[in-house]
C-alpha cells in the first residue's frame, strides 16, 4: 500500500465515489437520484478532499462554504480497509487549512453519535446554546 495522499479535487472517479457512499450507508441503490447527485457533489462543493492510495480514492471529505466567512465540513469517510492510519484526520486538516487560507473564520460540522472524541482532538467542540435543525419536508 502506497502512502495516502490528500488532494483537493474538482472531479472524482465515479466508481470510487460510489464505493465510499455505499460503504458509508449514504447510498440508496433503489433510486437514480443518488447517481445524479454524485455527478455534481464534488464540483459543486466549495472544497472536496480526496484521499488517494495510488490512483484509487479511499477517503473523502467536503466543505460547504461561502469561502469568505463560514464553512461546514461534512461527508468525512474513509474505507474500512484504510482506517486507523490517520487518513480522516488528514482530510479534515487539509480542509481546515485551505478554508483558513481563504479567510474563513467559522468552521462547523455535525458529528455522528460516538465521534465526539475524534473531532475534539482536531479542535472542535460542541456548539453550546445552539441546536442543529433540519427542514422537515426532506
């Protein structure tokens, strides 16, 4: 296995992207909608970081942002076969570094249950006094 390289990308290998979304549980194979979304998810994110083992994308993360003040990091995922080597941490650090260079000074994320310690080690903390909300029609 080669050393994993993190790159900010505008396009991703479709089969690798599908594999990441399937393994993460974010893919619904019963609909064509997910495939249409994946065609644009990389290029339409403010930043999309891919973790590559050679030419194969084995991890990802993205940021949604105005690239001036605020950003939200989401969809951090590393294939199970490539975990435990700091890849997820490197993806987040690259996203944060690029966002900071662009002048972004507020970066948030919504962590899945059980991941708080992982994100705390990267400098995140619970946003006291605030509650994440989701529009109920979706």
